[in-house]
């Protein structure tokens, strides 16, 4: 009986660990897409007619879409998560993707966390509001 309980508990722990590793919204999932998106934003692209260009754009689309969505709902964030462009400027989606990617690169220990929360933290850190 004890072996059955131990086996059941081990199965739950292993299954829970597997689910945590495959979280569709984790930074790990979005990271390759954001690397590709940052390259696009910085003009680092293969020849336009190459298969690599199409692959890069397809991969980058996930990060660009997520960051664009955050940009569109940013007005609803709590003040501590808000981002503020410097006076008289506008922050582009490319700049945001680059900032988010840099944040992910510098916080590899947090890649298992929710990407959207990481991205919001990255943007608030890159363009903090005055207090």
C-alpha cells in the first residue's frame, strides 16, 4: 500500500513538473520568438527572398503580437507597472521588443515565469514613470 502511495505522489510531482516546463505562456516559450523579433527590429534579417527570412518573420510574429497587445492595454496597468515615454517621444513596438528581449536575456533565471508579466516588468523598467 505504501509503495502505491509513493508511486502516486511521484507521478503527480513528475506530471506537475512537466506541465510547469511546458507552460505555453512562459518566458521560455516566447524567448526564441523575441530574439527573432529583436533582430527584425534592429534590421538584422536574411535576404528577403530566402526561406530563412520567412522562418524568422514567422517566429518573430509571436513576440511582436504579444508586445503590441501589451502596448494596447498598457493604460489599464497598475501605476507600478506603467511605462512612460520621455516627454515628446513615442515608444515604437520595435523598441519595446528590444527592451523585452534584453530583459529576458539578463534574467534567464525567470524564463519559467509568465512571459506577459516579465514583459510588463521589462517595459516599466526600461521606461519608468516619475513618482
